[in-house]
């Protein structure tokens, strides 16, 4: 079976027979590629199968997962297609590799965070946890998508208070929205722009490893 998307794989050096492993799916931001977020997952390959996925749309100097119609408004058709492709990729990874289906995690920055939160809503409790760095939830996702229960979902949401690309308030609204649905939300604000600070990296890594043992 061919993979529905291009990706980089990192995994433990020693794979034990008949053992399944947690999976971490990395989704980059606009104009980047599948190499970008691997540095944020350095060391986690000791515990996880890590799938860093390339966006399907050329966006120099790299790639994008969707195109933009307006401020905070992705082109719906393109966005819908990418959500479908990512869902198929998660299915592919779980079929092809020894993945623990109860320990699926998503980590995304910017466009990747937008899609990670969307997948959390469409796949619901099938996803164990999400790290959403500087993103938002499109209005049409809340309004039109077939949303699943998220009462067992854990989500780490962070946003820079000085973000010039996606307003900090959108991070606050994502926190409030997931909390209203009963998800277990950990919200973090940083004195930063549209980036991942060292303290942000340290805190989401700590959160992830702690959640893994619950």
C-alpha cells in the first residue's frame, strides 16, 4: 500500500517483536516541509514512531497544507481535501506500522496546528492528544463538520501574545472551544511572536511525556 502523503519517519532503534508504540504525527507551517518540525521531536523517537508529513501544495520555499481565501479563512475545498488526505495517512500509518491505536498524538505549528485541532474534532477520541502551536479553528469546521466527542482528548494549546500572523485571541478562543466540549485543555501563552520559544518547546515536551504515562 502506497502512502497517501510524503513523509519522514523516525522510530526507536530497537523494535521489540509483538510490541506496539505510540505515534506522533508532525504537521508543519506554510512554506515549510517535513524536515522542519523534526528538531522539536528530537529524542522522542525513543518512545514514538514519528511521522513528519509534507503538505501537498507547493508553496516556495517549501509546501503548504492548504491555501488561504482571506484572513483566518482557508479555501474550503482545498482544506477539506487535505483533511481527508491526512485522515487517510493516519489510517495508513496505523496499518503499516506497529502503532498503539490508543496513543495517537498530533503536533502542529500554524497551518499544522489548525489541521491538528480540526482532526481532533473530526476523529474525536480516536486521538489521544494534540499539541497545537499558534493556530485556530476555522469557522466552517465548527459549523459544518461532523464533530466527534472529545471528552477523552488531551490538548496542549499555545500562542504568542505578540503573534503578528495569527492573533493571540484566536488561541484563547481555541482553548475556550475545546474546553466547552469537555476536552482536557492545557493553555499556554508566551511573550513571543509567531514562533516556538524554548520555554514553549520545553513545556509541551514535558506535557507530552507526562500524558503518555497516564
